[in-house]
C-alpha cells in the first residue's frame, strides 16, 4: 500500500514538473464541467471539473491571489491523461466565487480552507475512497498545508507558500503533518517565499 501511494505522489510531481517546463499550449478542453460548490459557511464557490476515466485519483487545484481557476487550464488536462480527476476552484473573493477580497479580514482569508473542504467533499461524492492530492499557490498554498491538519491527503504541492499570508500561518500544521508528503516550491526571485520554504522544509517530517 505504501509503495502504491509513493507511486501516486511521484506521478503527480512528474506531471507538475513537466507542465512547468513545457510551453503553454492551446488545449481544447472538451470534457470540462463548470460546477458550483457550497461551503459550510454557505458561500458559493465556482469550479472547473476535469473528469478522468476512473474515480481512483483526485487533485484539487487552488490558485494564487488575484488569479482564478483558469490558471490551471493547461495543467489540469495533463493530470487527466495520467488518471487524475482534477478540480480547479475559484477561492472565495476571486473569479466567479462569492466575495470581494478587498473587503476580506484575515479571518476570511483563513476561511479559504472551507473552500478546499467543499472541493474534497465533491470529489468524495464521486468515490468515497478517492485518493485526494492538493495543489495550492501563495496564500492557497498556506491553506492546503493547513488542511492536512483536518484530514490526511495523499500528497501536497505548495507553490510559493509563506510563513504568514494575511494571518494564514501554516508552520504548526507542517510540523504536525505526519501523513501527507509535501513538495515545497519557490523561486530565488521570491525571497520571502524562498526563505519561508527553507523554514517549512526543515520543519516538515514529510517534505520531498
């Protein structure tokens, strides 16, 4: 079982890295479904669902600040080809989802974790035993790292996380994460995230 999970993790990382180094293509997304999710606090979250042929593997994709779910239009079809059901969401305050981020308190940014929870619930409605993976960028990277304290997931990819984005601080969650291997990604040009990743990586018992 452990070997199977490791294969899933490295397959996800391989697809992610392949998407990073390839030029963006014009991909015709014929089977993408636009859906709406409702969170525990009754907020509407817009999402794009890219179904695979089976419901064994799932990936939730959460964008960075001031972007949208369409940021993953190039990446999601690559995941589908590898058997992952990909769900890209507009986190609250962005895209077609509820809220105006300009009016958000730090507490509301922390509630992005409820958007992720609603996305997990949707994928589990397809298969209660689906293997969930999480990808987040910037503040949503912090939130996917914190989500692992609520529920174990197969793996996490955290793109440009920080020690504190609008009060969302993932360090304790990372320290306590003993079940979800995590890939931290940052560039040298983003010095705050780079330094944060170095600290989070050293804190994590399961960094890869």
